C-alpha cells in the first residue's frame, strides 16, 4: 500500500507541475480530484455491470461446479463426488496445499487448483487432520515420482 501511496503522490506532484505549464492556469486540485474520482466511478460501474452480466454465464447454480461435493482422502488420491460428477485426483497430480481465509487450496499446477471450503469441517482439529493427511500423501507421491 505504501508503494501505491507513493505512486499516487508522484502523479499528483507531476500534475501540479505539468498542468500549469500546459494550460497557462494554476493547478485546480478540486477539479482534478473530482475528475479523477468521477473517472474511477465510471470505470467501476461499467466493470461491475459487465461482471454481473457475465457471472451467470460461467457456471450454473445447479451444475457440476457449484453442486455440493463430498471429498474423501483415499490411499490412491483425493476422491470428489457429487450428484453429477465422480472425480479422482491422484496424489502425484498435486504440488502443494495452502490454507487461506475461507478455503483450502490444493494446487495441481501453478494456475490450477482444487478448492475445499474450510466450512466443510466440524472443527479446527478435523481441518488440520485433513491438511496434514493431504500433505503427507503429496510428499509420499512426490518421493515416488522423484525416484
């Protein structure tokens, strides 16, 4: 955030020095600020409108992505089942596990992942047991692939 503040300050200082030279008038901070805020508001509104229009087209509320899934840790991999899909991820497919605010991320590639919501666990101990088991299986699979 400090970097963004520095960039914003530098842009404002540049505008303060350049605009009077270009226009022959003193710099009007209020006009500049109102124009900047207005521009940001228009861009945000247009982006939000487009997002809402496209969000419903990416996945269906009752489709295979958003349906309730049951995830089971097995010896050969992670099994994810729903009313529409049965999926097995072999342990060798995973590269790592990270835990964020509301989700456990099981990375299969740098840009691909499988998500398990943290709310799926009854308590922190069950979540920790799941993460530890997954990490153990991933480490074991990586050792086998490496040899």
